[in-house]
C-alpha cells in the first residue's frame, strides 16, 4: 500500500511538472517578436539597470527601475518592469 501511494505521488508530481513546462512553452510562443524600437529600448534598460552583468533584467533589477522607465517599457509593450519576485507572483 505504501509503495502504491509513493508511486502515485511521484506520478502526479511528474505529470504536474510536464504540464507546467508545457504551459510555459506555450506562453513563450504566444509572445510576438520585439520590434526594432522595443529592442532598442530594452538594450537601453539593460545597459542602465543590469547590475549582475547577465545581459537580462531580473526581478531585483526591475524593481530598481525608475517609475518613468517602467512606464516607458509598459508603453512599448515589453513588460512594464513589474519586478515581482517569484514568491510574490503565486
């Protein structure tokens, strides 16, 4: 009985993980490619706020953005710079 419960729990966890992964992939596919103007603005924001040098804006870096820059990103349709941590999103 114990073996059945453990096996079932692992199977459910695996199925849940696959479903989550597929949902994330679908979400990425729905996003249209950035325009030249969006790319230019994003490059400026990365140059200004990327403190760890990974050429991306993580949650902490987005939180550090000025309200004006967040609004500019939002108007350009590239996120808006919310900067929420993963724990806060749940």
